[in-house]
C-alpha cells in the first residue's frame, strides 16, 4: 500500500537538475524556457533543483570532453536511486559538430547511462518536456508499473 | 485529562496533513500571482512520498540524528500546543529543534551547507527574541503563560496587542522561509546557495525535514490563531488573511541580506513590542 503511494509520488514529482557539459547555451536557454509561465513545468510537479542530492532526473546539454567527464560522472553518482538521465541536443547525443575534435569524448552515453535522447539544435522546450514525460515512462517500466 | 491528551495526540497526527495542504494551496496561489497554472494541491505529498522512497544517502551519522531530533522537536511542540500547556515550554522545544537543524547542516563540510547553517543561526537570532516578546506580551494580558488562559479571555487578544501581532508576523515570515527573509533556504528555485541548510540532506532525511517544516507551519499559524481565540470563525479568518499577506509579501519582495534582516527585524520588532507593552502597562 505504502509502496503504491511512493510510486505515485515518484511519477508525479520528478525534480530535474540541469548540467551544462560544455554546451553553446542554446539548449540551456531552451531548458530554462520550460520554467517560464508559458510552459510552466511546475504544473507536472517538476522543479528545477541545483543539487544532485535532491534531483531525480539529470538533464545534460553539450558535448562531453576529457575534462568535464569526471564532473558529469561525479554528479551522476551523487544522485540517489531511482534516477534517470536525459541527453539534450545534437551535442549531448553524439558530440554534434564537435565530435571529431581532439578533446571531445562524444555523447553523454559514453560516460553515464542515458535513458532518453532529445534531438535538436537547439531542442525545443516542447521536445524537452516530452523527453521528461518519456523518462517517466521508462521509470514506470523499471518499477514494473507499465501495463 | 485523558480527553485532552487524546485531542492533542489526534491534532498532532493531523498536523502534517494540514501543513502539507497549506503548502499545496500556497504553491497554487503563488503560481496564480505569477500568471502560472501551478502544481496540483496534493503536490507536497507527492514530493515527500517520492523522497521517502529514495535510497538513503547521508554524509555522516550526525546528520541523520539531527534530522530526526528536528522532526521530533517540531512534533512535540505541536503536541504541547494542543495540550494547552506553557508557551515558554513550547518555545524551548521549538528552539531545540532549530538548533539541531543547524547542527545537522554544520556537520558536513560542504560550503553551501555551512553558509546555510550560519545564516539559519542569524535567522534564529532575529526571530527568537521577538517570539519571546510576543509570549511575554500575551502573558502580560492574560496573567499566565498557559495557553488555556488565552482561551479563558472574553475579548480577542488582537484588541490589546495589535502591534505585537505585527511583530509575530515578522517571526512568521522568517519561520515560513518566505522572502525577504528566506536567506538560509527556501522553496523556490533560488540557486545561489543551492538549498542552504538543506543542501546535504537527501531522500528520506529531506522528507523528514519537510514534514518537520509542516509541523512548524501549523504551530506558527496556531500561535497566530491565539489572537482571536474567542471564536472559531475569527481564528480561521485571521489565519487565512495573515497567510495570504505572507504569500503576497513573498511574491513582491526580493531576498534581502542578513544585515538588513537583523537591522529591520530587531529594530522594528523591538520598538513595536515596547510600544505595545508600554500601552498595556499604562492601561
């Protein structure tokens, strides 16, 4: 019974943390646009937190390079389970136009497991919100709730 | 006596439910003031349930101890209030809880948590003298620190203590963690201190602190209700109006610095309390 309530809470209160892994700020502005009154993601219980210890969903924008891959891994490890990761934008997915650069590792999934990929350069806020909803579906499957 | 104990126990059990609902309505009204739709009214409960289901992670054992002492102190102070005991006893219980919250924050070396803890201490320095003055003024009017003495009055306290109610409003704003006094932590997405005192807490321990906050909200609003203790409707209207003004102030004010907080809260608070007490004394 308590487990049922907790699972309801898990699906209705995904707190997101946004990490800019060397993005050009295009995707970052679109992520922040989701918080504005126009999109108002708080109506789904989504809050933007600045702290991996409080976060359930990690949004990563930008290419991963050899310097910041440790930071990304560290942030991911500090998030308590259950958690999900969403890679945003062409750079977060594969390294984008920078993938051939000598200092670039590539997409976010080279360092941490990614649940949902949101394409776009930059991704639209609607696509990012869709990505979070999709991540919740993945969480549902992980919890064994998907019918 | 048994009847009073049972009443206090039931009230303490219902207090977090009421606190959560108040917090949900608060978020809805705040969203409305910001031209947003806002989360469902039950959102605070979803948040806490989710946090309870997360894997426990703590930087050290003291943090865990402090979270639970804070929660129990908040619950005990609500219990003592509904038992209609001594206002001073309730004040000391509340203070013990607040001190443990600060100790929990200072127990980890994270700079956000450290600054949050020190700011929380400054907040305590601001609201605790005011709260004591409020209780002393109530005792000057009723002749006793007992809450039952307030309910024995035939005229609302607000008639004789209007300025003291304003002083209580200052303490309430700090305790509810609302702007302009939300300097140690707050519920909104202010990121410069991350979450201040709450930064290093996660999962079930953060849930414990949130439930403790609900207890404190109920306690502070109950103290407000004492100012119109002669009728139930009077209490409800007074508390609802006070809380709406709190939300309004939260939305129109920016976060201020701790120096400004100490100056304005202690300055205005002490002057208003002394004026009201002189007026009581002259009568």
